[in-house]
């Protein structure tokens, strides 16, 4: 799966486009392997029809009729295929924010717009000094809230596979990996996508308290504990 439109993009966003292209190709390969060539062809036909309808502002009837003709099981798989594609696009965008942040930090010419240092500069220009800022920060009360609502809970195994993809993209953030390193990363991402497709997104059973604790535990052990030492 990929977006064939040649939209104009800023030079600094070209790596994001390449990540999206690479991940989209991996999703397409995975769908072909897991569901067969006929399913992948249908996905591409629907995708192209949706893009054409959006760009031409054509009536939705033709596309809706095509979707309504699908068997429920097939339609469910189709929905999941597009969900998988949009999910990896979101992952690529999050990684690109890391890339852009690093680029600003290297430049040193000026702070990143809307970043911490830029905000501090605006506060200084507004006449808010260090003492006032320390006083405000000292009165802040931050209480992290973790939810395990059934509609929000994603299986820990899927969250872990997402982290595999993120780490592979971050490892090649500057495009300086060797061909062997890049091939190994692609293989890891391909495996993560395949295993993720074979894993149900949510349990058919109502989550237990232990399930909810395990879900929250992922963010504590694999997310917060990795970043808090850097912040603090």
C-alpha cells in the first residue's frame, strides 16, 4: 500500500515520505502474504477509488456500492488493512518529530518554534523572570492518569510490536545505516507487522483487573521509565 500522489513536500520532510513509502510497502507485502493477492488487489482498488472520489469530489455512491457488496468477513479484514496502514503512517510521523527535533538541536541558530526554549524566550520577552517562573513551576501539580477502558486498551503484544517498528525507524533516523543494518531493520519490521496482523486487536472477553494492570504496566515500564530520567 502506498500513496501514489506526488504532493509537494518540504525538503526537510522528505525522510518522512520515505518512511511512509517503506512502511506502506511492507504493509502491502504482509497483506499479500497473509490474505492473498486477490485481497491485496481489492485493497488497492478501494484505495484508488477513495482517492479519486476525494480529489474529484465525485458522489460517494459508486464507492459505497462497492463496499456494501463485500462479505462481512472480507469487509472486516479490509477495514483492518486500512487501519494498519494509517497506524504505521502515524508511527512514521511520530518518529519524524524526533528527527526534526534533533535537526533543530544541531542547528543551534534558534530554538525550535513552540519548543521549550522558544517558550522560555517568549516568557522572558513578556517580562517573566526566573523567580516568577520558579514560583509558577513550584505550584504545578502533575497527576498522571492511566486508563484501561476497554475501547482504549490495546493488547500489550501489539504495543510491543509497535515499539519494534519505532526503534527500527529511530535507528536509521539519519539514513546512515549500512545496507546490512537497514535490511535487518526491515526484516524486524516485516515480522512485527505479520505477528501483529495475526494477533487479535482486542480480546473477545471482557478484560479483567489483571489485564488492565498489565496494560498500564506497559506504559510504566516501557515508556515512562525510559524518558523520565532524561527529563528529571
